[in-house]
């Protein structure tokens, strides 16, 4: 991923190529596969998700770069200042799926109001994107959120990712697995009594419960919505 970023940074348009240029690149690639309307909608939902992270990071006083897009990988923001504690990390991580879900639901409601299967398909892509990101495995958002409970939660996300890889192999899932492996080693070796872990992960029980409840509620809502919209799209063209 760093190699891709360095390559983009060396392009003629420099900074533009690593910000708005990467968005246009992804838009063009997706458009060739799924058409311009779907590609534009999907990119917009990706942008909403990443801007959730961006705004939350700024609220917590972190220096953060604008979103960067890579086709078939997604998008991310570069945190130039790393969070000093797990509460800040969880806050920034939660903002992406929250804003992304709101944006996807707006598109869903728009699709139902106009009876547009295209908008429903875009909303489904956004809902699934945010649901996938909530897998309790770092470096996904879900791993950064559940770290407020314990990094050991990541060990629960590993079999879920493995099941997805077996059920529907894809380069993106393989890439996530590669990046998550060092984090799984970290979770396995996690010592809650180590001074550096106490300083970073020590959090009031009430805060843990609040984030845990919000995480479970958002995951459940996205799972239900993703399933419902998938069923709607599957039923298109069926005799009534």
C-alpha cells in the first residue's frame, strides 16, 4: 500500500494525484465495471465514511490527511498524529461507520421513495462496506473500536475473516488478513498489566459499556439492513 502511495505521489500532478486524483482514478475504474451512476454513488459513500473519521480526528486535535482512494482496496485517511489513548482511537474509528451508515440509509430512503433499484444497489454497497469494516479485527474500524474493551477481542475476529476468505475469496480479504496478522500477534501477547498498556488502554467501565453497546447496536442494525436490501434487490424481476 505504501508503494502505491509513493507511486501516486510521484505522478505529474503530485498532491492532486494522492487526493482528488485518486478519487477520480477509482471512479473511472469502477465506472468501467458498473457504470458511472453506480460508481459515483459508491465513491460518495466511501467519501462520507472517510470524512467521518476525518472530522472526528480533527475534533480530537489530531493532525490528519485528506482521504486517499485505491480501486478495490477502498479509502483511508492518514493520521499524522497517532491517538494517545484507546478512547481517542475508538472515537475516531466509530465515526466512520456511523457517518457512513447515515449516508447509506439516506440513499436507501431516497431509493425507496423514487422506486430506484440503482439507489438501492448503491445503498446496499454502502451498508455492506460499513458492516465489513466493523469486523472486530485491527486495522479495520471494528478492531479499533473493540480495542477499548480489550485487544484480545481481535482473536474473535480472526475466525470470522477466515470464514469469509473460505466462503468468498478475494484479494481485498487477503490484503486485510495480511495487515491484520501483526495485530493478531499483538493481541495474543497482550499483557493488560504492562505499564504501556495500562497507560493506553485503561478506560472507565462505563465508557467501555457505552462503546460496546454502540458497536453491537450498529453492527446489528447494519446486518439487518444489509440483509433486507439484499432481499429487495434479489426479488427484482421475480413474478409477484
